[in-house]
C-alpha cells in the first residue's frame, strides 16, 4: 500500500540568487517520493536586519534550513538560531570550500555572488541563447553551420526546451523539425561544424504530448492525424532512416528529462571534439 504524501517546509537562505541552493534542495527532496517540499526562498540576504525577517518566517513555519552565506558572522547567526529553535541546518557550500581550501592550500576569497560575474562565459551564454531563439523550429536554416549543436526530430520530441537548456550552458543550438517524407534543409546536410543529433521517443509518448498540446481545440481530421500512433510511427521510422543515412547520433528521450538529454548531448559533443583533435582537425 502506497504511503500518503506528506509535506515539509524547506527554507533556502542565500546571499546571491539562490539558484545553487534551489538545485541542491530539489536534488535531495527528489529522493523522497512520499514527501513534498514547500520551498521558501530568501535571496540576497546580506544584513542582520534581512536575516531577522527571514527567521520570523521560519519561526512561523519551521522546517529544514539550507544556506549559502559567505559572511561568516551571518552564517554563525543562522547556525546558532537554528540550534536554539531545534531545526536542522546545513551550510551547503562550507564542506565544499573546506575541501578546496585543503587541496589548494589557501582560504576562499568569500566573494558574494562570485559565480554570477559578467565574465566572458556569461556573455557566451547570452550569445548562445540569442542564437538559439533565432534558430528555433527550423528558422534561418541557411546559417546552421554556425551552430555548435543541431537537434532534429519529429514534433514533440523536446527539441526546443533541450535547445534552450543547452544555450544556457553556452552551446549555440539550432533545432530543425523532421516532417514525414520532406527532405531536410540542404544546409543541414552539408554542415560540418555542428554536432547533429536526432531525438526520438515512443509513439505512445508523442501521441500523449500532442493530445495535451492541442487539448481544447476542435478535433478535426488534422488533429486525428497529428495524434494517430500509426502515423507517428511512420514519422519516427523516417527520422531513424535519416539518422542512419547521415550518421546522426540518435537519442531516445522517452524516459529522459531535459537535463538528462542535454547531458547526453554534451557527452557526445565532448567525444566528437576529442575524436576530431586526435584526427588532427
């Protein structure tokens, strides 16, 4: 018998945006399928006055406290206050900083928001995101050679969200839909720089996603064809044929999250670049 789902409060205190904390908290909470975290995020906490307001909220709804605060005085206040309240508290970055300090032989600079500086990597991500939005769903196919990665696949194989995720990692990504019996754009077939990856999924999943996508619209003949599993099967068969013919790696996204798909693509890209270097390219 499945246990009923329970809820708990998860308080995330950060002196920056809180993205690191949110990722860590959700990764841990995901391991408990019968417990759901009610997230309370407190970004840009840098003064005692701000921290006092945070603890007013925690006092009303006690729970687990995670924090990334580089100011050691504020960090001590959080530890002491949680100890007084009898609440579990973890400094997410401190153990990691300890390992770095031990290995590198020097203490951390403890700069607030250091990971969000406007460096070359930041502007590379912005450039990649602009490129990706301009080349979504087959737009501007003539300059696809400028992409780092091109995702191809039939409708509803998560091409766009995966492209955006990769762009946020600084990877210029275009995506091109595969339509049954329609040849791909010529520029795609002659491209040499980008890694071209074909995304597929089960016909059942694609049909379900398409049904949800057009939920509430008039169910005419085109709707029936769009969601018909037999038709989707033929689309997928055509996509697989193109993948085999042109040597495009194939990734089945049926049971993959966007993050997992992107990680697989990044691994393929690393392998391709390594192979190219070994071959002298």
